[in-house]
């Protein structure tokens, strides 16, 4: 792979055709450039409620449906140092995304974009376990979305 390149796949495991995924690809490329991330590999996987509940239960001991789960491999002490940053996987629940876009009164694209960037920032080491970290992460999310042109 050429130095500086990022490689990511958006995998739709649902039965639905999601036309917004092409725009999400452009948003992710923008976010990676914005954060000056190079040589990274990761996946964004769109799943149904059953799949995300299984993941949440099996890996987080929470037997409930959630909107997004990130598995950041760099958080793990066993990650292997290579020329590429193997960041991990982001799982997004399609139904929860649709429901939240209605609940929050914005477009499906806006909600899918928010969840994608939220998950990506987790892969990059950001978190919101305390108030200060949450302010940093959420401000960065909004900056990326606004700079790209996805407004609330």
C-alpha cells in the first residue's frame, strides 16, 4: 500500500439499500484528512438490531440494542506495531439510526454521519467517560460534521 493511504470498508449487513453510504465514505475520507490520519485500516459495519444486541451483550455485558459500538484495536495492549494502523471496527445499528434521526428531528444522513464520526473518534482513542473528555470528543465531532457541511 502506498505510504499515507487509508483503507476502510463500509459493509452493509442489512437487507436495505442505503443510498447515503457513498456520502458517508466521502465524510470518513474528509475526517481522516481533517485529523491527519494516515496508513489506517478499519471497517464500518451496518447491522440490524439483533446483531448489535448480540455484540453489546457478548462484549459489553449489556443485553440491549444500542446505536453504535466501536472496537478500537489500539486500545488493546496486544496490538501489533506495523506500518499500518489497524484501528478496528465500528458497528452501527440501522434501525436505531433511523429512529434517532426522527427522534432528534434531523435527517437520516445527519444521524448516520454523527454515529460514524463518533465511532471513528473512538477508534482514534477519544472517549467520553468523564466530562472533560466528553467535551473534547463532542466538540471535535461537531467541528468535523460542520466543516464537512452536515449541520444539525
